[in-house]
C-alpha cells in the first residue's frame, strides 16, 4: 500500500532535522524494512515535510515498530525537531493524505 503523510519541521531546526536523516540508525532502517516497508521518501518544502511510504500493511508496520527501543529513541529525537508531529497511530484513511488526482 502507498501511504502519504504530512509533518512540519520547526523552522529553527531544519538543519538538525536534515542532519538526523543523514544518520538514521541502521537498526531502525532494518526494523522498518522487516516490518514491511520497501520505500520511504521524505520531501521538504520550507518547513513542510511530505512522506511517501510503500509498505505491505501500514498499521502492522506501526505496531511492529511501536515497542522497539531504537524507534522510541528516534521518535523522541524527532519530537524535538518537529512542529507538527504525525503520531503514526491512526493507520486508517485518516492517517494519510487523500489522493486528489493521479495520472
């Protein structure tokens, strides 16, 4: 399934956010892949962040990552950098950006 999310980085933390994503822990990326994600891309426009995930089952991925210490540490780190944090808990259509048009 394809999942699109929107978050917002704090204007004064853009550099720190981008630096953090240059060093995502290998243990976390391995856990994300093991939980069924094959792609996760984040684009930034100003302070707006747009995420696009290709994942077998988004709610199952979130459940698999929820209790992992490496993910908890990452979420704590991101909470300090983000103005609008996606809590990743909803899992249904309301957790994603709705498709308006597709070619």
